[in-house]
C-alpha cells in the first residue's frame, strides 16, 4: 500500500474529487480526516470509507473560517496521533464568476476566501502538524486555467488558481528544509455532473472535446492518482512542482 501509516487531511471531501481522494487514499492504506462544509455529505464520505474497511473521521467546517480549520486539524491529530498529508482540494466556481467587467465584488471575495485563503488557513494550522509528524506532503489543487487564457472568462476562479500556484512555490521554499514538500496539481476539464449538464448540447461538447488531444474529459480518478503519487514517499524529492493532468489541453495550439 503506497500510503500505509499515513494520515491525510482532505478538504472538499463531501463529493467529487475530494470524495474520490478519500476513498482512493484509504485504499492505499491512509487514514483519512475528511473535511467539508456540508456535514451530511462529509459524513457520508466517511461512512463510505469505513464500509470499505478504511479508517476515516468526518470533520465538518468551512475552510475559509480559521476556527473551523484549526478545529479540524486538532480533531485529526487527536483521532490518529499525527497528520502527514494536507490534500487541499476544496474550491468553488460560482455561477456569477464572469469577466472582471461584470464580476460582482461579493463573488470575487467568496472565491478568493475559499480557493486561496482556505488553502492558506489549512497550511497555517496544518503545516505545524506536519512538522510535529517529522515532515510530510502538501498537495494543492489548482487548475489548468491558471496557465492559459479562456474566451469564456471566469476571472475570479482563474486568478484564485494562479494564486494557488504562487502560494505552492512559496510553501515549497519555506518548508522544504524541514522535510515538508508542497506541490500542486492542475486538472484539465473533469467530467463532473455539473460539466455534463453544462455541455448537454452536443455541439458545445464537441467543441470542448476538440481541444483535448486525448479525446475525452478527465475523471476524478485521473487527478487522485497524481495526488497519491505526490502524497507518497515515491515523490520525496518532488517539491514546488505543478503537475498538469489535463489530457494535453494546455499544449494544444489549435
């Protein structure tokens, strides 16, 4: 098992890629501290892990609220004795996220609070836990949109993910000497129920797929496999890296 004896703190674990991370990390031997602002959803994830024979506690809370994050990290250490991995997956992309010309201030602020401040708070309280454990791995989920422009702008989300990459670099330099690595994953378009609905029009779907050399949208598992590598001891000399998992969309000129 690639994550045996490790404890992973996973945010946004109430569904989607976060839930998949909790399940797949547990299958690799990790014990899971699952966090999400939706109490029922994150408890459901924890029960799914336990039903498969894994160990998982659910700690509801909002990553943009310092007290919630501090409580979640404390709960993880109390339950399992240590934390080895911070898997900062929680993020939002609300409907009102548009061009800066039309973007409402409250939408901008909420996106930044969750997507950037949320990771910063998880590191503020989580890095000391990693240090107490003798080192560990931070995995921040960014996005391919931080690397390319988009003709259908979601400027708050795009800017927030660029900030995630910059923060990852800073964390890698700061804490690498103390055996804490920080890396990012930049997913391409992942076929979630929301994306499936948005691309229900065959022409719109075909247009998007035409940009992906692999000819398909990503799956949650595609991202989590990369996360398992970065969380494991297989990547102990990988630090400050952005692993782009996008089917080739960011290198496609036409």
